[in-house]
C-alpha cells in the first residue's frame, strides 16, 4: 500500500512538472478507483496535497513579480465564502461518515470533463470569439469584459464557482481558472495568468483542505506518502517537460481526464 501511494505521488508529481496540470485532476481519481479510498477522504486529502505541491510554484513566481494580486483578491472574494459554505453543507449532510459518496463522485466527473474541455478547446474558443466579434452575444461578452465593474463581478463569480467545484471535487483551480482568466484579462501575459491562477489556487485548496480536516475527511498518513512521492516527481517532470512538446502532452492529458470524468458519472 505504502509503495503504491509513493508511486502514485511520483506519477502525479511528474505530470504536474510536465504540464502544470494534474494534481487534483489525476490524484483524486487514482485514490478513489485505484486504492478504494472513500471519495470525500480522497478529495480532502488531495486538496492539502495540491496546496503543498503548488506552494513552491507561488514562491518561484513571486520572485519574478508575475502574480497579479488584484485579480487574486477578486477571485478570493468569491472563492473563500463559497468554499466555507460548501464545507458547511458537506458537514451538514454527513459526508465524513461516507454518506453521499455518489454526490462527490458526480461532482468529480463534471469537474474532470470541464477541465479536459478547457485544455482541449482553449485555443479553439479564443479563435471562435475573435472570428465572431460582430455577433450580438459575443459583443455583450466583450463589453462586459471591457467594463471594470462587470469584470470585477465576473471575476468574483468565477472565484465562487471554483470554490464550490474545488471543495467538492479538488478539481478546477488550474485549467478552468486559467481559461476564464485568459478571456477576462486578455492583456495579461501567459506567465501572469499561470502565476495568478496558482497564487489563488494555493490558499483556496489550503482553506478547503483544512476545512475537510475539521470535518474528518483528511487522511494525514496518506497525505505524507503522496507528498514524499510527488516531490522528486515534480523535479523529474520539470526536466522531461522541456523535451516533450506541450502540444502533445496536453491533449493526451485532456483525453485521459475526459475518460476518467465519464467513468465517474457512469
């Protein structure tokens, strides 16, 4: 069991290092389907795993000044209250006792399908929006993005949506958040989008994970094995990622997440 968990942490760490995606998206399904971990415990444990593994990324981006803290605050205004509310609901329905595991698994499936779609369609959606700039619906979206008040509101709503999805499934803080930020803040550089998304994901996953621990859905021994396996994995993956083209890895990861998401819903 221990070696299996170390190997799972190593594998997911490699994927995170290679693609920047895969923490919650891969680890939670592996724990549920590979190790028969109760869904709520898998989610709670993986949330703290994500917070720990992404904290190093925040430190690296912080030194380069790539984080847009204004956007982070706007996201947090929605995500923190939504996370706390979702934790209260999960505690109220007795999720720590294994109740409503189907609800957690369904939320995971939906989050995985949305994440895989974001990875696959990110460039395509951008091209469609640019090509249809004269369309009334697209024009409304662009006008909302250009108006600062509407942009703040949409960013806060995005944070709330991510707060619910991440707290219930541990998935969504990465790819989903990045795609929405790309639309709302087109003038931000790619590295700023990634850095800002990670900077918001760390406190979000930490708050949600600690909230799960108070509910009783975090396995600390399990978490320690996963972290021990992931640290060398991230180092290895960061070096492999330079050699394997991103346009090959991301579609493969997206298809894998899509298949796992479908399995969760069946």
